[in-house]
C-alpha cells in the first residue's frame, strides 16, 4: 500500500440534518473505508453503514467495499426510498388528468 493520501468527502442527509465530512485517507482506500473512517455514523443514530447503499457523486455503487476512490470524490450514503418515484409520478399524472376533465 502506498503512503500517499487523497482527500474525499463523505456525505449523508436526513430531512432534518445534512453533513459532509472532508477526510484524508490512504490512496487505494474503498468507498466503504472512507465512510467508516469519517465517523459520520456517530452523527446519525440508526445509520447502519454495513447495510446502507452508497454511491459516488450520485451514481450508486454495487460494491462500495471494492470501489477504490480517487482524489476529490464524494462518497454518498443513501437512505431507503419512502415511496417509489414511478408510482408518485403516476399518481400525480392521474390527479392532473382527473382535474382537467
């Protein structure tokens, strides 16, 4: 492992609170490593980083433990969806068409 370090951000948000933690980690570290080392889970009771989906700049990562980070990237921790976006759009479209009649 190299002794070089990179700078990345780790981000998580709830409806009440948002947090971005800038950290310096060893080059070759994974997205999961960055989340674990950031300590962000301590700021959000109930956040389970073992099970939480993660991504880089809005793109979901299937294997955050294997995704090696590059300098300047932002790791995002995602919350489960409350509602399916497709279903919400269908309901909104149906309500509009009913109101137009």
